DNA sequence: TCAATAGTGTCTCTAAGACAGTATGTG
DNA sequence: CACATACTGTCTTAGAGACACTATTGA
C-alpha cells in the first residue's frame, strides 16, 4: 500500500479551488473501508441479550459477530447507516425503529482487525424494548438474541477501548474480529448511561411499573437494589417517570398488590442521578 | 449488509477462506476516505485556547480548521494517527506528547461534509499543558493557539453531535467543514469529563496549587467557584491530588500567603465527583 | 393463612454550599 | 496599613442507604 497520501502542496498555489476539485482523484488514496457495527441490547425475560449474526462468509465464517456492514459511500451518514443495518438484521420496520435508542459508541481502527484490509468500524449502541426474533439478513447464516452472560468477553490480545490493537484469531465461544472488545465497551457505556439519563426506560414498553424499571437496573448493573429506596428515588427525580393513573391488572405472580403504571417523562438527564452503589475498586 | 459492496455470497460455498482472501479486491468498494481531526485544548494565561491551522489548500483554503489528516491505511490505528497529526501540527516531540491526554471524541460522516468526496472523520480530544507556539505542518499556511471565546460556535445548519449533516459554505469567522460542531462537542465533553475524572490536572504542569486547579475548572465551566469550598472538596477526594511538601516561592501578585504545591494523584475517577453547580436548564 | 410485593416513614451519615474567621503574604 | 489570598471551622440542607412498617394481592 502507498505510504503517503498524495500531497497537492507542490502545485497548490497554481490551482484555484474549482480546478483542484476537478483534478482530485480519491482513488489515489490507499484504500480504507468503513463499516458500522451495532451493539443492540434488549431484555428478554429479565435477562440482557445482544443481537448477533452468524457470519455466512469469510473471514470468521461460522462465527458470531455484531450485525453491521459497509457504509454506503456518498449516500448516507453514519447514524443512517447504523439504523439501516439494525433494521436489515432485525427485520424491524422504520416505525418500530423509532422506539429504539441509537447512539454512537466509538470507532475501532486497528489495521489488523480485519484480515482483508484496513477496515475502520464505527460502533453504535442500541437500547431496544423486547423485539421480535430477528430474521437473518442477506449475508448472515443466522441472527439471534443471545444472552450476554453466555458470551466470552475476555478480550485477550484485543485490549478494550477505541483505537485499535493487534489481530488475533478467533477463540472458541468468542466473537469475530474485535467485537468482544466492542461489546465490552458497549456494556460499560450502558452501565454508565443509565446513571445519568432515563435511558433504562428504552428497554421497557410504553407502560411499566417501578419494579420493571428496577429489574432493568439490576440486570445491567448486575446487582440487587433495595426496592424501597429505589422506588422513592425514582419518583423523586423530576421528569424521569410520569404516572398514568392506571395499575397492573393483577398482582405479581407470587402475590402482592397491583403496581402503579408509569411512562417515560420528559427529562433528558436525571437530577439527582441514580448512582451505582460502591465502586471503589474502579477508581484507580 | 451492503448492497453496493462486492458480494461473494453467490460463490462463497466454493471458496475457502484462503482463496477468498486472495481474490478480494478492496478497490471494488465505493471510495471513502478517513481522517482524524484533533481538538487540542490548552490554557494560556488562564484562557482556554484551541489549536487551529489555516488551510493552505482547497477546500476551505484560507479558513481556520482543526488539525488533522488522512489515516495512513494499513500502517496505523486511530489513536496513533491522532497522536501523529497532533505532533506534526504542533512540532511537539514524542516525549512531550506523553504529557498530553488524548481520547477519542466521536466520528462524523455526513456525505456532504467535505466537497471532495465522502470523508469520515474520527475526532479526538486532547488536553495539554501550556505548549510552545505551534509551527505549521506541511499542508497548513499557519498554526496557532486560538482563544475559544473568539470563535463563532453557532454551528448553523451543522447541528452538533456525531452522525453527520448537511454541508454548508463557510461563514466569516467560522471554521472549515463541520469543525465548529466538532469543537462544540469537544467542549461539552471536556466540561463533563473534569467532573468525574482528574483530567483538569492535564492542563497544568507537574506542580500546581489548588488555586491553579480552580482556575482550570472556572475557565472550562465558565463560572466562578467558591474558593474555600473548592479547596476542601479537592482535598477530600482520595487520589485526586497529592501534596509535595513544597509551596510557591512567593505569594500571589496581589498578596496572600504562599500556597502549597500538589501534583496529580493516582485516582482515575473522582469519588465523590466535583459536580457542576446547578444546571437545571440542561435537564430537558 | 402465609408469603411476596408495593409503597411509605424514619433515622443516620455523607457531602455540598453558605458564611465566617484566621494567618500570611504584596503593594 | 490596606487588601487579597490560603486555608479552616461551622451551620444548614439535600440526598443516599439501612431498616421498619402497612396494605394488598396470589397461592
């Protein structure tokens, strides 16, 4: 591959902008491909799942990987590409996609992360309410919601974080490419994001109980929360949830009174925040 | 997955991975270029400055822009590309670069953000102590630390945030491309990041006083803080700063006792955090 | 009837912020 | 001296968490 990008400096003074644009040949640059990969998270039966596809083509054929694909050059921006990929892999239509929160996570660009060529991937993070089973897209052998707890997230030589690291052959039970590192970063982001934003509600339907919301936090943070304190805290944050006046039709499966129903409020940030209990070990 | 990219699916069954790799032609993809752009922030005379270059070549010739350049395909990852661009534009050597905090900010990929072709830019954010005046790199007419307050950050048709939006011709006093939006996102990130991390110390030299540190917060947040409460709060956060036993040689320019000197501690997160005062307006 | 759950009350402790006060410098 | 600044003490209040308690439902 060329070592340098073409440098027009030698004759730049003689070219005005029009001429320069006309003379420009994008193919002269060393080729780079750009993909978007989506970490779509959802809760199914109170368990955190991630949307994965089984690769039908090499490299990593037969491996599970994050859904994603190449950005259509000149036709779409990154957000659009991510939404398109998510729709294609889940079979979810555009209307249902509006109920999904989609945000950019970070970009991964190690030259060795894809054996074919230098592929730079822009990772996205999606929070979805329980969606129908996915139907595989055109270049996937299968697509499924996979419990996060069943995955091997030890990223090995891929040390997490955007940037890029050394390529490593896939390990049994692991994900293709550096997708384990991307998923790990997505989980970190999700755990942090529900502290300061009402995005935990994006995992729930339109109406939910405080207990439903607590189950989201408990599953994503991986620890039990105090039901009474959680209840009072959620209701004390202005704009987090809003009562509907309705209640559940029945009590819980193991008894208890009917719970009041809420829907998402209009706050975009939680103040005060719902901070995770004690994480002293993460400070250093 | 992509409709435009070459699709091996029709014969994928006959090709083993080796053959497929050999047959692969990256040039068949629609061309996309990837750049890194760096928002390097520093404090000079207690005022926040950003490193900008004056473009010597079209497009946006003569405009100020963020330092950046094309990723060298196959040769470097994104973090390395950002560090290289920063070094090239500032003339800072690798040793001094180690004192600079560099993190990925987000990627910007509107098809119209560069008139030449679809250019996807991975933006980085750098926090630097007061560095020497930059010397312009090879494709910049000039390079300078510019006070952030002197810039027009009304991003107009470029609505901030990663993703990508419509191209708009440059406005007088504005930055090239969508760099105003990138800078605005960088400032938001910086304001948030110094709440939870000790990164404000990255703007200071090895030794500093609590007042120096307070000046960093006041300048980045754009509001005065209570000196006494700030002092006590900083010292109460474990691992934020560490006393050196030394003091300044003289009192302040307008009097007062000599201040004790500190250096950065080993905490990576501040607990408790130094939250910004009252931001109720930002919640919705 | 028992057990589980929804929702509330209360107590303690931490930390934020307002304010005051003392010591130590500079001009 | 006058004044700015470094640093500390104290008071009030908000919020987190532990715990207890009542009411309501299902099995």
